C-alpha cells in the first residue's frame, strides 16, 4: 500500500461512521465538503475528493453484502500535498473495474475513481472482517489534482485477497 508523502509532515484527518444506506453517499459528500473548506483545500481538489468519496461510499453501501446494521467507515487524511481517502466495510468481496456497457445505469464508479485518482486499491482490513478501498490525490497548486489519467488502462491499483465480486 502506498504511503503518504512523509511521516514527518503533520497530518490533518477526519473519520466518519456511516450507516449502510443509500443516503450515506450524499451525507459523506456534505461532510467532506465542509471539512475541505475548513482545511482550505483548493476548490478543484475538494470537488474531486468529494466525488471519489461518494463513489467509494456508494459502492460499499451497494456491494458490501452484510446486514444493514453494519457501518461503513470513511477516513480522509491530508499530509503534505497528498489527500488519501479510505472507505472500509465488513463485506468480503473485493472491487474490480467492470466491463463498460454503454446503456448500463450502473457500473462506472471505479472507472471514475481510476480516472481521477493518482492511485487506488483495496486491502483486507486488519484483524479480520472486511476490506478498505482507498484512493489518493495530489493536491495541485491550482486546485486540481495532479493526475491526468497517466496510469496504464486509466488505473493504478493494488489488490488484496478475498472474493473477487464485481463492484461499480
């Protein structure tokens, strides 16, 4: 798993527990917009981060295949010029980018993450159940992320073990 810029750089972070519910993606967007304003993130970086968090939370809510009472955990960390977003759930499936079907109403979420993030991946949660799906953005001086789709096939990711169910 990639590390953030430097262990010496002070970090700013926020962590939320969200219910496994369709409205949690919208709640996560609102929470991160407010935090990005407090952190004084450039507008372009903030909006990209909000979109990425929204996609990861929506995927966790949709695909985690656990009882509705289980929670989704979201962590956002700024250290130096990096913003890292992590979404953890208790599901045992691991994400993979779906084949794009032009008329499909879903299935584009990880393509969006892969296109906008500098890197993304998924790892098993420590001590047992579930996984964490993460992505990173470089905070650009003009407010945009530094990523420009330069990774092979539009994505760079690492994977952990587990069931290889399809995520969107």
